[in-house]
C-alpha cells in the first residue's frame, strides 16, 4: 500500500504532514529520518503526525528531521492547523490543539486558513522549566561559553527550550558556528534551540536560528516568540514586535502574564504519493 503525505511551508520552514488516519505505517525515528533526508528521501525540516484522535483533545506529534520529538513548533502548528482545515477536520474559526509542549489556541484569520493567529503558551525564564543546570533562577544575561567564546545568553521555555543571544550583527554563518556547540552544551540537559538576535528598534527585531534536532532553519515560530520575549524582558523592545527571519516575518505579542501570541502565514505546496519501492523501504525500517 502506498504512503501519502502533504507538503507545506511556513516562511521557508517546510514540513510534511503524515495523517495516520489515511496511512497504515507507524512512524519511528528511522523512517522519519529517511523521509526528511533531502538527498535520498523527500526532504523536510520535520514531520507533523496527526490528527491524533484517540485522546479527548485533537493532537499533533512533531518530529524533528533527526527522528527526535519536538515539544512545540510555531511554524509546525500553523501548518498543521492549515492542514486540518484543508482536510475538513475542523470547521470552527477557533479551537485548541494539543502538542507535546502544551496546548495552543488556533484562530483562522481568513477563509482558506492560510493566515493564522496562535496563542503559543506562556514564556518561562526559570532554569528548571527550560531546563538549564544549576540552582533555580531566571536565566537572564548569563555568560556562557560556546566553542571557546563567551556570550551573554538569556534562556527561555515556551514548551521547548531556547537560548537567545543579542548581537550587533547576525548571520547564518555565525548562528551555525555557535549552534554547533550550544545545542548540546553542558548547560542544557535536554539540548537547546539557539537564536542570535539583532534589535532594530522597539518594534522590529531580526533573528537567525539553529534548531535542536534540525540545524539551521530559515524561520522558527517558537524561536521568534522566544526572541521577542527576551527583547521585551531585557528592555530592548516593546511587547509587540515584528520578528524578521530569512524566510519572512511573524508578528509577536506578549501580554502582562508573558503569554505569547503569534500571527503569520503558511502555504500549501503539494500532495505526495510515495513510490512503492520507497514505501516498502520505509515500512521495513
């Protein structure tokens, strides 16, 4: 039996949607890595498995391209919400979706579901929530060493962990150089997503991202939320900012209780039916 997936992207961050209600294969670390391989598979920044309908609440499981599970993904949940509308799983304008990193609230802002506002959860700077080693504290402007260089890091959780470093100049090359060391640094027992951040003014910031389990990505929704939260926490911006990334921009709002709202677009690319040989290979992994 052939395997069907759907391809979407949010600001260049591309995901495959694997609907277990339409496919019989069970996803695992090995076949996820094979599917996400850009040379010998389909290539993707991750796989969105769902909807998972067995639980009381509709849910999605987010796979990283290395076969690990991501707690939450801003682009991923927007993409998955678009798929739910495209596949007629939901008709409501507003509903809750469960992720491994907590509940998110979805609101469609147009009829086709391509522009969405997502309540992403609450930011926490507490070391135990992120987690970061050491005594319980807010991890604000701490000196951390990555690759023999010292950086002022502020860490935050939004259902997954982020390390944000403000800088005067940012680039893909620099975030990859830092991320190679920071992702698995001793400070972070569950690894970390890394953002380097440049503040333009009180309403605009730019970031480059190195994702845990994925490497460099053109855009990162939770990273945008984390960076906006750090900029606001450090007094570098207001509570409403546009976060600019190589793949595009997201509007981020933070309320008085550090709850974060993300607004942005996603795009449907194609339906993909795998060839019988590749399907059989995946089922045997």
